[in-house]
C-alpha cells in the first residue's frame, strides 16, 4: 500500500481543488441564490451533481480541469434555464414541480395522502413538535412541501379561503378550511 503516488499527483489535486472551488464559488455568485435553493427535485439533483462534479475534478488526474469547469458551468446554466422556464411556462412548471400535499387537517390524519406520500403519522407528530405545538388542537394543517419538508400551519395562520396559505395545496378545498 502506497501513501503517495507521486508529488505531481498531489500538486495536481491541490491545484485542481483550488481552481475548481474558486470557479464554483464564482459561478454560484453569478447565477444567484436560486441555484442552490431546495425548491423542487431538480434543485436537489443539481446540488448533488455539482458536488459530485467538484469531487471528480479534484480527485481525478485524468479529467482535464477545463472539462470539469465546463461541466460545472453547464449544470448551473441548465439549472438557470429550468428555473427560468418554470417561472414563464405553466406546462413546464407542472412538469418539473410537484404540488404540496395536505397530510393532516384540523385533527384528522389524511390516510390516503399519507400512504401516497409514504409519510407516517409519527413523522407528522415530529414535525408538529418541531414547530413548537404542544396540542394537536393548535394545528390547522400539516403539508408535505415539494422539497420534501413538512410545514406545520398553526391554527389562525391564514385559515380563511381568501388569502389562505393552503390555497395551492393538493387536498385542501377552500370551504374545508373555513371556520
């Protein structure tokens, strides 16, 4: 077992790491905060792909630095294009973004939605505790967001049909949330 392959290999790794990291930071600053936001499945894929690409650039002496930097730039450009199309084309938004799903509403676990989303009641209870609610009566709804997080809507936080935070949630009818 060798500890060092060669000094040249170590120097290449150090140079590639500094150059690729610097380029990635620069690319991310140019592309804006949205590039690493957790807003939909494509955002997660891009974040993982950026990390994997950065690791490949740093650890592979067979991958030319320019190729790796081009890959980073292309991933960020594709993310930008998806975000741009998502804002401008409704059909594209439906294609790439899932709807939020109502899992719990005013004392009732919505079993079909839980099964369909593969979420257990224990996860709902954990999210409710994490939101600081002691009693279930304090909670109007729990929603599975498109990024996989659970949002807890406490009672009185917009439970009217007009202006409700539940207006775009699958399974939440406006008349269902009136009180």
